[in-house]
C-alpha cells in the first residue's frame, strides 16, 4: 500500500517531441497533488448471437493526461511558465532580471516520470505539452496554481530513466504577504480599490489529433488553438473602481500589474498591457456584505509578460 508521499515526479525538457536529449537534465518537481494517469475508453459490442449476454468490449481510445497543483515558489515553476508561454525567459539587460513573453508559436515538450517508490510503479509520460496554467491568491492564503498536462507517449518501464536528478528547489512558497504590487491602469489599488483576490489563467486550447495508423490508444499529437489569457480580480466598490464599470461597453483597454517577492528577494511580475473588461461583476445588494466588483478581464492582441528577478 502506498500514498502520495511515496511518489516522486521528475521532469526534463525534450529535444524534439517524445525524444530526450542525450544528457537530459532531470528536475525534481515540487507539487501539492497531481492526477497524472493514462485513461482508457472502451466500446461495447452491439452483436446479437444466441443469448441475452453482452458480447464484451474493446479499448478504442485513451489519453495520458492530468493536472499538477502547486504552491508558487521562485524557480520551482519556471519550466511550467515557459511551457505554457511557448517561449523562454530571456535576459532583460538588467542584472538578475529576465522576461518571458506569453503566446509563442510553438509549445516545448517534456518527459515527466511519476515513480511510486513503495510499489515500484513507474509511469513515463512523453511529449508532454502544457495546455493551461493558473495562478491565484487572496488576502489570507498561499499563492497557488495548477497546470494541465497532455502527453503523446506513455509507458510503464521496469526501471526509471531518471539519472542524477537535480534536487528540488528550497525557495519559500509565496503567500498574500508577498504580493507587493497590485495596479490597475498604472495606479495602485491599495487604499483606493482594495484588491481582495485574483486568478490568472493562460490556456493554449489544445486539441487532441489522433491519427489512424499510429497504433496508439492515446493521441499522437496535439495542436494549439488561440491562446486565451484571462485575469479575474475581486475589488472593493469605491469611487475609484466604479470608474472602470463603463469599460465593459466602451471596450477601451486597460492595464494591470501584479508583483510578488519572497523573503529571499526573488520576485515575479505579471504585466498585462492590453486588457478588455468582459464583466464588471457588480455584486448584489444586501444588508451585511460590502459591495464588490468581480471583474473579468481578457488580454488581447499582444503578449503580456512575466518578469523574473532572482536574488
């Protein structure tokens, strides 16, 4: 019998889909939970013979997919950020600062090895693409997130392919106290519109494309659709925030900046340069609750960026 603490997950970037480089760099993954597994669909026979018994079924399709949930910590999820963005962090010209543009043309692929050491079950997911990534936080908790994984290869070898993995990062996980910047249209919301929660979602809208002749139950390729980038923010209804309600009708674009820095000086900045407001989310009126705006933004036409500063 095993449990979650018996499972270790390693991840390495591939050279080409389903193919590792000669000397892959294996990273030990920090996560809260995961649902990575192979799922198989079966189809029942409709044949009628000489009895009322069912005539069995066959496996007709499957997927090697799942989600990984995490607590945000510096340098721990950078591979996920690059995977969903379709780009790499690049040097900004400022020491220790790099930037990542979201919405590249080609998503990188990874091999993920999930190893249950207690029972010896080794699952290898190859050709993994990151379909969706989320990051969320509120005023009293940790900054958390999730990624959705879709693989085009799956096997259960006797021995793990992981050799000399890098140890897991030791940077502290981030919480609401680490959020040091929250701006809308260039102005801080602290003391003016009071941001209470946020959720960032980047979705590549992957579509499974199985091919006849591949002799595989799981799709042998996935294609990217339009990248959907959304920001949901809960704000107090104030004289400042009420000015933004008409943006739903005018379709005038807005900007937002969310920054966070851990106790060691590692920092991330999420910079949204062209947001359209799809819903103001004005709360209902009652006797006890404060009025809020549950604003739903959508980023359009250009790439938002993630800025990373390492201590």
